[in-house]
């Protein structure tokens, strides 16, 4: 048949066969106790090179790329120039280091700059490190809680948390033309070693003695790294290997484990760990004794791929139990694995079986065979195919489901085609794509295919669809992915759901509705059925199909897609799309690439339990892993970092936007100004690349329960009122949610003036005062209206009543008089009647607020003058403003009119004038009224009242003017007599309250 494997896979297998034929070992197991992961692919998608990296005490990773310094908080890469907003004192960074106490030692073209992460400032005067600032740097080395510095002036310093100590002097003027990838300065608890200028300097920390030894000729120029060992120092030489200095001489270490003399930094790397020297050389992993003997202790292969060892290494830095590897392809971390899985590199895997003492692995292409104690090899004597599922029929016979050619047999290590006869009378479309196979009876197999379940008779090779009398070919059109036959019942899963056929009755069990769900596998344990689904994780139902619960990523499963599962004792092992999960009782455990898995994506049917050895095999896209199940159930140390703020962002009403990274802004209590509109907290995810954990948050009093922190690791607060907000962040281990760390920050927003107690007190006073004033004005208005009513009634009683009484008396006298007297009485009655009508009209006009315009007052004045002065042949001249729509307060209008009326009456009665001048001027701030006549009689005649009544006119006019806050003047002029009134509306003399007139 035609190969279904990609061309690259075929070429790799062909090359592997050639290697096998010429006797070169093919590595099948990887038991190296170190693993790696990529931290960053680069600074951004266009800049992949990382020159140097280090961790600060909080777990933040600092990077050097392109001469610029960056910080990686587990979420974002931020340049140092943005983190430190005051302007950097340098333009280019040569190299840098981080010490254990929160200092960044930054070597620049202008010398050393030291940045204190705790105060978020550069070290200046009055600091114990200030005299080192500005010096050139030769090399640095960090060891536990100590830091060593070799400066360019020839001094080597040991630095601790509060002080520095001078150790020895070296020659700074020696030739130093190259910077190696590794270290030129190293130390342990006994010695400090420095390689500089063709000399190796040794300082004894106990005796404080220093000595220097010249390197053999040409050796110094090829140094790549120093490694401190017991009794001396190990020296790795470019392209040659290892030398050792044992305190007396240099000695070359020729080891047969290094078949080549290529020790360049793109295929070789070594470091010290406890009492061992760990060496990665080409594809080999080795452990040597950490002493001058350099004895081989262990050898194996490793999984560090070409991005680390087959490309240029720019530098490596030890950080705790891991190493940060800087390459042209990004930043990597190498660290000890939690679980050492045996890795069988068989390529993308499917089912497997053990026959005799040999394991056979399925997948695309040839079968792979692994004899016990032997090496993995492709089984090229058998044809290529997709060997999908394996069913053991006997000790020497295995049936294999093929994705394409239906079935075959593996008999005694030989693949035998299975006979196949499809009856011509079958109306169903036969599919040779088989995915699972089970035995129904001795001679009959049930095969799940791309088009339903087919029965296969082993003796005859006949194949026919599995049908029932009622439903016919009930699995038609379904891709059958797992089958279980128990007694007379069949259960199976397809890309549409989980089904059951029993007693010739077919039904869909789950999902119970018309929904379709891709279910890869199923198994029964106790009274429950477990379904491995695509999208819903692990679904648990009872035998009747009632849904009990779903276990997905939200509940702690590695992924919502489960391809394979198997019970071992009381533990369910699940191979998912994103890792290996185990369910033991109510506990879930997950293992990922960072825990030692060579791959995270598992495959359907690729799971096998070898009961003889107790080993469990689980396969995926990279091959198979094998392990003892109890090994994964042992509790491992769970370490998580405390929650850490990486930065804050603040937006204010003035449209200002402020980023803050300084330590003082990241304290437990964060103060926000009163004009803050929104506030963002960015949280770091240190070490997330090598240890899986969950982050949850809660904001009191806005939230009652914890929620998952979004992938951006950002919490946003907007529309905040004044007060305290309590932001709690919890970091929780994935495999053990009892292991957690929690921290709470207090966010205090200062109140704006409108949110202070002073504002509310002032508001209460204003509202109370305004309300009181309104009530006062309302009461005053009511009192004024009562006074107005009394005045109207008094005026009606005094004025109109008197006139009506006169009319009544004249009527009574009319009966007693002669004709001439009657005529005079009638005239008097008419005069009294007109005067009463005029009086009534005046009273009505004065109390009507609709007449509070200047135009209404002037019209009334003209009307009165026409009624009184024109019959007496007195000429009247008016000077009135054009703006007649100006408002006049009602009391002012009433009193001005009455003053005017009194003055006109006085002119009619006493002045003997023939012309009158009237002026009414409204400037907005004041109103001026002037009445002037040209009467010729003397002052005495003006003052003397008419017979029978007292003269109160002038006094009444003055009193009315004072009532409205006006200035009244009256007196003789050169041409007559003048009365003037000036009323001030908005000055100190008269304050008019607009609210008063609004109320009225």
C-alpha cells in the first residue's frame, strides 16, 4: 500500500536503517535527569538574539539584547528605559549581573553603574558600593549569598548584603582580547579562581593567601569556562576538552567518552551540581566526579535540541537549580526534572503490544520493535502501514487494526495479512479504515471502522455489518473509536456520542439529546462509565446514562480533550491534548513538558499496561513514555512564588496616563490621587515557564469570591469612588490546591472635594439655608399679600367708600333742591362716580403683577395725565426710555405710580401751571422719576392745604420713596416746581433679591 507517513519521516527512517546496518547505536531511551523549556523566543518576533540573562531576587528575568537591557516578568518584555522613567545614565550595556540583594551590576562603555531594585534608583554617594561606580569591569560571579567582582583597575572584591571586602590585586594591564561564553571568575567555599592575562589567580578564603600561575603557552586564548572542583579548578578549552589545575600543575584530561575533539560552545556545555560535574556533549549526557580525577559516574543521552546545543550559545548563568541559556534563538532554561520518564523515540505513536520479550509500537510507517534489554529499531521486514490498534488473541497471535487495510495478524513476530471477503449481497458500504477491534466469540471479531461496526469471521475472512432486526445497520456513517463487549451487550463510542446495543435494542446513551460529541474512548469502573471526549474533558455517567459530572480544565484536568485513558489499580491515567493527567479519588495530578514529559500531546489508542513488569506505556506525537504508575503517585515538592506586582498604570481626569514600576509604588498600600479615573495592576508570573500554577484574584468590596486571573495578568479598576479597595491575589499549585500563597494590597483613593465631609456639611448648610430662605420669603410673601389685602380694603373703604357715601348724600339732597341745585348735584354725582371708577382702576392696576414692565408704568402715567391735565389745558411732555420691556419690581412700580399720581393731583389743585414735564428713566441699576411744572404761585400757596382737609401729600410721597429705598426731592426751581425720585435697584442703597421676585 502507499505510505501514509510524511516524506520527512520516511527519509529519517531510511537514514536510521543505514545507521543501524553499519552498527551505529540508535538511542531509544532518554533518562537524563535534566529537562529544558524555552522561556522566550526573543525580545519580540523580529529580534531573537539574547546575549545575557540573569534573575533578580523577586524572580524577574533581566535580558541583554542589542546593547539594551530588558525585564521579563513572565508576561511582558519591557525595556529598562521605560521601567526607569528618569533617563538612563548610559546608552549601551556591555554585560550585567544580578546579585542576591537586589542590585543590578551594569557594565557600560562609561564604566560600572549599579541599580538598586529596592529603592528603584542608581547607587550614588553615601552608599557602601558608591566607590565602585564608574570603574571598568573584568568579570563577575554569583555564589549563593555572595557576589564577587573583578574590576578593571585590578582589584577583586567579595561583596555581601551590607559591605564589601577587598581580596587581592591582579595585573589589569595584561592582554585580554576576548570575552568567553563561559566564566573567567569562579568560586566555591574554599577558593576564588580568576583567569586573566595568561595567568590563573588562586585565592584561599581560609588563609587569605593569593598566588598566580602562568598558563601553558596558548592555553589562555582558548579558555571557554572555569568550573571549581575539589582540590583545584577544571578548565574547558575551546576545541580541545578539559584541563585541570590541581594546585601544582596543569593536566590534560583525555577521556574516551569524548570521541571528537570538538568542544565548541554550540555542541558542548557543562556545569557543576553538588558533587558532580554535568556534561552535555553532542547527544550525550554524562556525570563526572567533581574533583581533579574527573571520573565518569553516569552516561546517557539527553533531549536538549538544536536550539540550545546546535546553535551558538551567547552565555549561560546559574540561577538556583536552573541555568539560563542565551542563544540566537531566544532564552531557554535547563533544570532538573520532577519525574524521569523513559522516552521511546518511535515517532508519532498509536497502539502497541508485547509479544514474547519484544514490544511492538504502532503508528504511521513501519512497526517499531524494542526487545527487552535491546535497542529500538524499525521493523523493516514488514510493510509500511498505519498500525492503529492491537488485540491480543493468544500468546503468539495479535490482531492489528489498520487504518486503510482493515486487519492483519502479528504471529510470532511476523505480520500476516488477514483474509478478507466482503459478500456481494451486502447493501452497506464497507470501510477498510479500522480504528479498534475486540473479540466477541472465539471466531468472531468486532471491528470499529470509519463506517460503523463490522463483524469479522476469522476462519472464513467474511465481513458483514453488525445489524439488529429493529434498527438495521445502526452504526451506519459513524466513525467507531472504541468498542467494549461484555456478555451479550455492546457499548461503543463514535464521533457522534456513546451508544449501547443490548438484547437487539439500540439506543444513544450520551449525549441524550440530538447533540453530537466526539468520544475517543470509554471504560467502566465500579458502577460508573468514564468517557474520554473532545471538548468536554472526562465525562462520568452511570450505567443508565444519567450524567453525573464532567471533569475538565476548569476542574484541574490538563485539557478538555482526552484521547486515551486506562485504569491501573484505583487510578485513572489520561493522555490529553496538553499533558498527562491522573485521577485518584477526588484528586487530580497533572504532568507537563516542564515536569519531564518529552511531549504533551497524546494520541488515541496509544496506551498499554504491561502487567508482567507493572509498567505503563503512554504514546503521543513524539513516541512513547514508560514508567511505573506508583512513581507518579508519590508526592513531589510543590513550590510556587508569592504574588508579585510587575507594574501599575494610572489614568486621571486630566487625560494624563502614568506608568509606574518603582518599588515605592508597589508597596502593600498604594495611594491614588483624588482625580484618578482608572487604575491597572500588572502581575508577574515568574517561573511560570517551568512550574504550572493558577492565579486567582478578588477585589473587596466589589467581589465576593475569587476568579481566575486573565492571561494578561492584569486587574483593572475604573470608575472608582473614594475609599479603600482590597486586592487579594492567590497563587495556587495545579496538582495540590492546598499549596498556595496569597497577598493583599490596599488601594486607597483620596477623596475629591465633592466626596469629603466638609463638602457634605457645606452642601447641607447651603441646602438648609436655601430652604430656610425660601420658606422665609414664602412667609414674607404671604404676609405681604395679607398687608396688600388690608391696604386694598382700606383704600376701598377710605377712598372709594367715601366717594360712594358722597354720591349717596348728593342723591338724598337732590330730592330737596330746586332745578339749578339739582343740576349741580348731578354734576357732583358724575364727578364722584368717575373718581370712584378711576380709584378702582388704579387699585386693580397696582396689584396686577403682569404690569411690572416699564412700558405699562409709562402708559398708565400718560393715561392719568390725559385724564387730569388735558381738561385743564395743561400741556404735558413725557421723556421715557425706548426699552419699555424692562422689568420693574412690583412694589417699586406701585409706589412710583402713587408718587406720580400725588404730584399730578397737586399740580391740578395748586400749581396754576400751563405745562408739565415728566421724565421716566430706567438704566437697569436705577430708576429716575422727575415731575416738573411751570406754576407761578409761591411756596406758601403750595404748602397750604385746601380748606377742610390736612395736607399730607408731600409727606406721603417721601414715605413711599423711603419704602422702596429711593431718594426723594421736592422744591421750587427757577421756572416752577419739581419733584424727583431716584430708586437704586442693585447698589448698596438698595439690594434687590431676584429670588424674591421669582417667588412673587
